[in-house]
């Protein structure tokens, strides 16, 4: 939850070297002079004219940002004299704040308010803009917060680190509003950043409420430091809601983490050499395998692969099980099975022994309830008989393990020969709720997935797409359409020569699958091969936490509906709760009509929290 300050667009913000030192009064004059000095030939050229317009928008953003911060500056000054050489603003976690382009949104305030449930993580951004020169060792620091009742929200559950930037060098097929520096990796190995005049630097502030954190309001200070000295101090209030989120994903997931590369034509030879280096990210991560597994579990993702032909890593899976953080995992990938007897026997000899070994090990370890088998990736209609035969053979050999596919059967087995399949997984645009309901009535599951498609107007998770789309996809959109699970083909396609070891401007290559930026790559590699999240991964997890609110309210509604006394106790509660579960139209109307305004999502999320906490007693017992 964010305060109303986060719930409205206040001022566009961007970086510029021209107006940072100018007063707001001089800024407008400077804008006019900039236009007057432009040569006619430059302005007549389409490309140059677009560049000039972009820079003018950037300059205007800077002037407005500085003007917006002026009334706040003295309120938050940490010393007798407020520093005038920088401005500070805030943004939600659902926004991508470009460091050298405009326009972007920001909130300028002296007080922030954040709300989260127990066992939840929630984040926001602090934006720092140098005005007259470079800044050294800029840090954001939050001390422990205290409640009036006595308990504290420990500073060990709050961290603030610089956002990192990756450079795109071409417009991808799905389009882009900017070619240049984009925010993506979160640099958890840094606690400070140098900021050059003209750059807008974001700091990612995370709060985590422990499972046993007492609910209530906690207050304290968020401090901005430059070269070790506190220069501004903002009020920070954190409300911990009186309910707890689960340790595991509220939605079944099948997500591949299997680090590899996808060389571009221009780097093919270089990457062949890079692969021989232990420092190549595709190799360097291995020495921290268990750390990566725990890191992924922090984002609700189980260490897994859709496409492996080996035995699952049962050391990691039992480790996650013992932490109560194990979700689903794949016993192995299967191909289509031909229908003639000779080829069927060959298919069984090739496939069944490895599946039997994986199945037996999972059964003996008590992990079988988490297992699934995936295959026949995106198979077309002419292969449907072979897909059916593979599913039939696997079900006969391995009872109780769901067999899943992304085969292009848009009837989900209701009007095709594929009757033995347990779970179908269409792309989000092809997910049909009515057909899914019929398939479920017949005992099937219907998941959904994204990959390098779909493109806008559908939601996706490319580097250039709004961060809020990942959160909406996993939260509000999942709540509205109710797929049985979410599948993603890969989160670790890494094409950079080395891990990220410095920042905020990094040399990490944002290209992943072909010319896409970030498709199949939600993670980055930090020093020595350690894990780094991205803004997109954070929003993926936050969306699942939103969906966890929905599932908790689902349970409350079920409890109240089963209790006539509870319905009589609060007659309007049930109606209001069901309206929230349907997802308000100002948040999401359809798979292609949804908000890009964080305020709308926060209103819905906070209303879910209020409904959970105000549920009649029978609902709260669920």
C-alpha cells in the first residue's frame, strides 16, 4: 500500500545537463533560447526534429521536478541549511524510471506510507537528481521503525540499493519508446552510487515483514546521504496488516531456470570463446547453486526446468521442501510418440527408464505430490495423435503425476484426440474462460503462459514494457481469469561476457532471445556468479502476492457463505468482497485493457486487505 502521494501523477522527471543548475524561472527562458538557437536544417530533418523534441521534453521535466521539490526541501533538510544542489522524489515499484530520458513520473513529498501483510515484501523507489555537479557515494538508509505500542520494525528487514541500467542499441520487433539506458537489474551488492550531473538515479527500497511481525503502524526516518553525511530526512510510516501471506506461490508455477546463452550473429565467435571461461555467467553461477535456489524461492519460483532430460536435482528439491517453499517440479521433458507398434516401443525404451528413475526417487523422498511431466512444446494440429499417444503412455506408467503441454489445442482436449492430457497451457491471448470451465468439468486443468509473445496490447515482461504489466499479469489478471497455473520457458538466457560487478550503468547485454530485450531472462548475474533480481522479477513476485490477497479473501467469502450467522452479522460485506474479487474495471477490464497507473492497483490491493481484516468471524477462521 502506498499513500495518496503515490496514488496520483504529480510531475514528470528526467535527467539533463542543461537545466539542472537553473532556477524554475530561468528554465522556461532557457527552453525558448534552445529552440531559437536550433538551426533550420536540423529542425527540418525528421530524426533530428524528434531528437530536439525529446530533449525539450527532458528539459521541461527537469525544471518541473526542481520546482516541485522546492517547497519540500526545507522541510526535509537534515541541517540548518538545505542543500540546493540536488532534488529528491519517489516512485512506486511499478514504474521504470529512465536515467537519461523523459518523461517519467515521480512523487515529491516529505512523508511516505507503505502497507504490507506479514510475510510479504513491498518496495518503492527513491529518485535522486544532481543539480549543480556530480554526487559521490549517495546512499538511502532507513533505521528501525517504531510503533506506539512498543514493537519495532527492524532495519534488518529494510534495505536500499541502487537500481542498475542496461543499454539497448536498437528498437526490437515489439517496439520501444526509447533506445538507450533502461532500468532493470537491482544491484544488491552495492549500498551506494556515484551520480553524474544530468543523470537521474533510482534506489530500490525493500521492506519485508516477518511472519511474526505484530500488526500495526510503525514510523521512523528515511535518510538520504551524500558522501557519508545525511542531507535530507523523510518521514516513513509502515503499516503491517493483520494477516499473513503463504510461503509458497498461491498459483502453481512451471518456470525454467537453466542458465544458457543465445549468441547473436555478431557475437557468435566471441561467445564460443567465452564459454570456456569460468567467469562467463553461464558457468559462474554454478558455484552458488544453492544460493540461486534460495534466491528463486524468495520470488516464489522453484528451481526447475521444463526441458531437461536428466534427473531432477533432489538435493535442492528436498532443501526447498524442508523450508516449506517447494512448488511444482518437472520429472522430465517428453516428445510426441508415434502410433505404430515398432516406433512406440522405441519411444518407450528411450523415455521410460529416465522417467521411472525420476518418479521412483520422487516417490521415495515424499515429493511426488509436487511433480509434473511436461512436453510436446507448442505442437501443431498434425501432431495431435502423437501427443495423445505420449500422454497415454506416460499416464499408464506414472499414475498421479499430471501430464502437461503447450500443444496448440485450443479446445483443451474437448474437441480433439488429445484425451489423456491432464493440463493444457495456451498463450494468454488464447485462454478462453468458457472453454476452460468445460475442460475443468471434465477433469482437466487449463494454465496459461507468455514467451516472446504476445506483444502489446497484451501484457508481457520485456525490458521496455511498463513494470506494472508483470504485476497485473500475475495478480489482477490472474484473479479475473483464474488460470490453473502459469508457465514460462526460461528466466536465465545470459549473453553477457562477465557478471555485473559495478554500476549503476552496467555492461550487461540486455539482448536475450534473438533481438528481444529480457525475454527469457528475468535474472542477472552479480559478482562471482551470485544472483541479482530485476525490476521485472520483483513485480512478478508482487503480483503473486496480490493474488495471495485474492485467495485469502476467497477463503473468507467461502467461510461467510457457509455461515448464516456471519451473513447476518455484516450483510454488506459479502457483496463488497465479491465485487473486489471480480477485479474493478479501473484496474483491469480485459486481457488487453488494463491500467498503467499504480494508484489504481494500490486502491484495489488495499481494499482487498481491508476486506480480509474486516471479514466476519467465520471468514477470518478460514
